C-alpha cells in the first residue's frame, strides 16, 4: 500500500515544483518588463533646447521662464497632485532644495495637473522651490526628454551647461539625490 502512494505523492511534488517554477519565471518576467518600462527612452533631438525656450505659468499667474534656470544645476521634477509617489517625494525635494541651493542647485516642479488642483495642494503643502503649471506643453517636454509613456514622477538632472546628466522614472530616494549631487 505504501508503494501505491509513492507515485501519487511524487506526482503532487512534481506539480508543486512545476507550479512554483512557472510562478517564479512569471515573476521574473514581470519584474524585467517593469524595469524595462520604467527606463527612460532616448532623448529626442532638440528636447533640451525646447525646455530652455519654454515658459509656463506659476500657481499665482507669474511667468516661470525655464531659461532663467540655465547656468546652474537643475533638478526638474514632473509631478501631479493625484500621483501618490509624486506627493511622497515632494518633501524630499524640498529638503534637497533647502540644503543645496546655497551651493547653486535649483529645483523646479513641473506640475502635469489642473491649475486649481495644484493651487489647492500648495496651500496644504507649500514648497520652497518654484512650481510651474506644465499642462499639455509640459507633458510634451517630458516625452521629448524620454518619458514616452508620460508616467509620473519623472525627474531630469541638468548640469550647469544645460545638458542632461541623469533621468529617473519613478519616485526619487534620498540615495538618488545624494548620488546625483556628487555628479557635479
């Protein structure tokens, strides 16, 4: 009787290992696809020039001219009020701005959102760095800078010379900012 159970239990064991193996392969494939999807795509020709030539409204109606940020390192962060990782990283960006502005660093938040939502949000969580209302033009610039899918958050580091040094799809970490600050 023991012999008749052995092949059956062996089949169950094989099925479990097969199921676990297939599950592991699917997880690895999904993780690989997610990593590929979160990688910025190539920057389009003329994208940086288009950014430096752009002007946006600020939350209070003031003009935010991107050319005014040339000549110093710039962290440009594309975000929205409805994006939880965006909202989570804003205090980190605000601290980075406070700690590094004396060293010449700049931070600009380009909100890809409705102006009224941004204004309400900034009343609850004021930011010390400039915020621009990007709208569709901001989305187009993000795509030209390699964010083809339009995912948020998306951050681009520009050197003082206006060239792109780093880009990241997804939420920034303190470690990202620490490494990026050593780039210059």
